[in-house]
C-alpha cells in the first residue's frame, strides 16, 4: 500500500474512532489533513474576531507552514494509528 492509499485509509479510520479526541487532537488532525491535501496555508485569517473555531483552525494550519505533503501525510497516518490504539 503506497503512502496515498495509507493516507486515504487513515482518513476513513479517523471517522470511526470509538471515542471523540480532544479539541487539541482534532485541531492537529485538521491541520495535518489541510497541509497534506492543500499545502501551506494561504488563506487570510478569519475576519470575525469572535469566530474562535475558525481562528483556531487557521492558526493550527499556519503552524505547519513549510512541512512537506509527504511529511504531513505520514504524521496524519501515525496520529490516527495512535488514536485507534
């Protein structure tokens, strides 16, 4: 199974976790997924200062700037495997 296939399997597995991960883990999954599928964050920060969820997502993805697609994919796969136990 190549890296892309492993990533797709990990994405599917992330939706079948037996318990909901913490917000911190969910942000990590989100940001790694975005980095793996879209690359560096080029979106502007959310304009609504009270949209805390959008800001947290934006900031989490922004922190991964410069990480390669392959590295983000591998980190995502590893994190989902840890969560699946």
